[in-house]
């Protein structure tokens, strides 16, 4: 039943035995409530409540925590603003009678963000989120669910913390947050403790001195336990606190400790690609501390040694050849993993970059049986402009980029990419979306401290990859294409070379993406096939010139529904997951 077709009444709600329906133990989360109410599809009131529970919840959003469950080809899931005014008014009169705190919190929050009712709905939402959080904390549910409710209650109560408003609500939420912090700290749950401490810092709960002290203790605890990534996260927050304190000594101490964590992590790694990336991050952190030039030079020499020894991990992915008719079946089977991490790794290897040498040999073999090489051709864009001109050949032989052989290679490559997208990537993605909600934190763990991603650029990759998982390849390409170009410069910088040009007037200009993709260090690091595919997808005029079409705004939105945008997004995911392949194979006993 479509939302706009659902007709409800207050009398219909009053006659519901909702508290009995939701009295089961599996109704503590809105997703569980949604599944329970799905059995009552013929009842319009219960159907409306089910729709309300179907909206995706993201407590990190500052205004409204609600997002559509899916976005695909101009369509999306339900949002609070999609409810009719009559539906909202009836919910506003009824929801306060609901005993289930999780459902009551959700309805109160929906009414608040749609400006239905009044400020009382925000107050009810805060109290209900707290009640739900306490129940979830006392059960075996993941602490992540508890954190989301506390975070949303904190964001709401922060709006009313002034003395003449409702500071008691903010104090109540703060009290629960600090209680959870102490329990989590005593229980050794590092990441939950750190997330709670980050909220304390962001919303000014306790003094900066207290926050700094707790962050340092937490970082040192994680470092001793070998959790260097966690320690790094704690030190990064501590640096922000030290800036608020205007304490340069504390700031330098944190930068030094952060650098040491990267070095220790690097020493525990056997993969040269990850090791050299970590050492570069250590050098960057140490550069913030005065008098560390000698240490940075020593680290740089060590980084270069690891780079020389580094193997081309990205070139080691080999997928078994499959008949075209079995591609979809194989793709769906391929992503049947044991947990989130395993499924994402499997998806990243559901296809493979094309072997350009093999493609060229196959093209040269087929060309004599065709006469198309005899005629010249023009390639037009969506506005009829000529983007490439290919002259007729004197024979079906080998030629340079832009010739007939290259043109045929591009056609064959497009066919390969289309088969990969429609036969492997999209079917596998559909299967994943049936089983998983891909969250920000889920992707974040792969992007933090990554050798391909410079510090401060993780959010672009996270949001770009998330958009692709939602099949929003328009957003994915606009986020990822500029970042891939910047990351290529970052890799060149790891080789000890500054990727820029000094002009005669003293000004500097960063080298462009074409120069980066032709750079010997990039080809060595990423491999010939992967580098060539990136160059073709992003720059080749015959293939489609995705980078320039995007950056100059030439391409209409419909062009991002094609296979090239989807394939590029998957290729970026492939690059992100590749450095961790050894640990994945070892952990899951997988050959890849």
C-alpha cells in the first residue's frame, strides 16, 4: 500500500491493541517493529506505523536524523515530509499513548522535524530516546544502537539547554552518557568509549581538561593493547581539545604520540604498500613538532626502502573465467560471505580489471575478418559535438592510441565493462542490499589510515562509496573522481617527488591527472592494467572522457546511469580494498 493511499483515523488507532502487538521481546528496535507490523498489511493504521519505521535512521545528522532507505535512478525511499498533513495530525494526537519507547521516540521525532504539533514533541522524543537507550543498554543489543539513541537525544536537547528553556533535558542526557562512558570504560569497550567521549567533547560535557585527560588515558590503553588505529583516533580528538585549550605543549605531545602509533603500526605490517603509507603519515604528523627534522629524515629513508620492496598487490586479483550466461549466478554466489567485512571484500573481487595486452591481441586477431578498419569515423557526444576523429587505416595492423586498433579496443572494453556491470557488479550489489545496511561507520573502517587516501580526505571516499552502494553513481562520481586525481598525487609524493611544476614567474601548478597516470611510480604501484583502465575511463575521448565531462559539467545526469560510472565506482572500491587482501585471505581462508 502506497503511503499517499493509506487512510487512517484516530478511532482506528484507538481500537488497536498496539501494546499487545509490540509486547514481544523482538520489538526493541524500529527495524524489528517494522518486521512485526509487516504481518498486518491490511490494517491502514499499522501500515502507517510500519512505513514510519522503514525510514533509515542516522543520528549523526545535525537537523533531521532521517534518510531514505534507498536512492536509485531518481527514486528514493520514504522521508518524513512524504506523510500527508492529515496522517501527521492523527499521529500527533495518538502517539503519546504508545508504551513502546522506541516507536514513541520515532513518531515524536518525525512530528518534530515536520513541524507538526509543537516543541512538546521534541521533549517527548528526548525522553523516549533515553528510555529506549536504557532498555537497549540493559539487553544484549549492540552498543551502537544505544549510542545512536543517546546521540540523537543529545542533539535535540542541545537545542533547549539555555537557562530559560529546558536545560534539565540536556543534563539528563549528559548523565546517561557519562554513566554509559564509565561502564564502557570499565568493560574495556574501547570504540564505544571513544565515541561517547567524542560526544562529550563536541557538546561541551565536562571541561576540556577532563576530556583531554580521558582521551590520553584511552589512547595509551589502546596503544598498549596493540590497537594503534584506535589510539590514533583518540590522539586526533585530543589534538582538537589541545587547540581549544591553546596549550602548545599538549598539542605537540599528541602529534608526537600519533606519529609513534603510525610507526608502530608500520612495524607490525608485512605489506610494503601499507607500511610505506603509514610511515608517510608518521612523517606528516612529526612535521607539526619542532626539532624533529632528523627523525623525519630517518623515517623517510625507511619508507623508501619499503616502497622499493613493495609488491604490486593490486595486480594479484584473479577471477575464474565464466560463461556469460552464468555471470549473474556467479556474482550472487560470490558475495555470500560470513560477515560484513567478508561480503564487502567478496564484492570488491566480483569482477577484475581488464588485461589490456590480452584485449589488444584479441582485437588484432579479429580485425582482419572485418572491413571497418578501412573507414574513418567520428565520435560525438550527447550534444552532437565531435570529441574524437579516427582516420581509416591502411591495414588491420597495430597502431598508436587514437587509431583504428585502439578504437576497436575501446569498443571491446566497453562491452567488457557493460557485461561486468550488468552481469556481475549490479547483481552482486542488489544481493548485498537485500542483506545489509551499508553504514558510514562500516565504510569508514576501510578508509581510515589508508595508503591511497590522504588525511582529511577520508570523508569524500566514504560518502562516494556509500552513494555507489545506494546506486547513486552521479553523486559517487562527483565525489570520487577529483579525489582519485588527488590521491594519485599523494602516491607520487610518497615516492619523494613533488607532483608540481614551477613556472618562470615563481608560481607553482599541481600536475594534472594525465601526467599522474603516465608517471612510472603510479604504473609501478597500481599496475599497468589498473592504471590503463583509470586513464581510459577518465580521459579517453573514444571511451567517454568521464573526468572532463564531469568536471566541466558537460554530461547530463542520465549519463551517470550508464555502465562506465558504475564500473568506475567499483574500480575505486577495488583499489580501497586491495591493500588488505592478505589479511582477508588469511582471516577467511579465501583464495580471492
